[in-house]
């Protein structure tokens, strides 16, 4: 009897030891699983943030008194013509909007100016003469005094595709759209004294940069005959000027320092 009891006790002790060992192993495994789960969770979170941000960072600005974020106008915002089942126009216009400006009415007025510059530079909402129309923008300057935006676009019909550029510079305090002459007076000496010296051609359609000269000369000669509110931008101490060309050529963009002008 004593031998049987001893054997029974040994079996019970072995069972207890095996149970304790298994429990300890399971506990350790659960602890090891915690970190991989958390790591995957963090990775997904960062990925989701990137997917949620549909606009590149370059379209945003964070200034002391306000911020700038993008808005978008598309074909869905246009009224479809009646009896036109084959109407296939594509419209995508990106434009900036201010937010968090303390003066709400000022913010509203400036945002309206930005929208109108983007949407009505061409009669995109009323015209039916294009198939595809797209506009992108770049914030050239944004501070407490002013904002300056460059719009770059492309329009095409059944036969041709043309690039275009326009800009808007707004004084924040006065809510006024500024003109080129507020920063630089252009006269007949501009080509000889400043072109290719103080001003560089930063975008053009020619292999030989001097082929741009006739278009700049034409711009200078007709300078006093037109308003210049959407053919320039400010970028720090530099000013960029959009020179018109033939439609098929797009535009010429020159940029130079204006501090000593």
C-alpha cells in the first residue's frame, strides 16, 4: 500500500510540474506577441495618414495669422448641357484658400479673390470650347503682409493642347490685388539693362535662350496698354514675370531680384 501511495503521489507531482511549465510558456508567448501587434498597428496608422493627405505639402502654408490649404473644382461642379449624352469634358482646378484668419470677412473676401482668379481666368464654367482643362498652383510667398500664388495650367481641344500661366498677389491688410507696377516699373530699357543680367529665363520653349528676346520686347512695348495684375508673382526678394507668346507655345517665365531696382 505504501508503494502504491508513493507512485500515486509521484504521478500527481509530475502532473503539477507539467501544468506549471505549460502555463509559464503560454504566458511568455503572449508577452512576446504584444510588440509585433503594436508595431503593425503603428505602421498602419502612418500609412492611413499618408492616404488621407491627398494633397502634397507644397500646397500648404502655416503663417502666424492664418493658414493656406487647397480646394478643388471639378467637372462635377459644372452643369451638364441638355441633350448631350456624349459630353466628355474634364475639368480639374486646384486653388488655395485661407483659414483661421481672425477677421472672417477679410478671409472670405480674399478666398473669393483666389477662387475667381483660378476659375474665371478662362471662362471654364461657361465655355464649351475645350475637352480637358487642368490647373495646379504653387504658393510663391505667404506672410503676414501678402500672399502670392502662381497658377500653371493646360487646356486642350480635339486638335491642340496649350499651356498657360497666371498669378495673383494680394495685400492681406488692404485685401487689394496688387499690380506689377507696385513692385517694378518696366520701360524700354528693361531688355537692354536687365534681361539676361538681373533677370533669368526660368521657363521657355527655345534651345537658344536669346530666342525669347522678341517676346519680351513685345511685352515691354505694350506694357502701358494693359493692366498687370495676373502676370507676375513675388518670391522673397525676387519677382517673376509671365511673358505671353503664341498660344501653341504657352508662355515664357522670367525671374529676377528687385531689391535694388
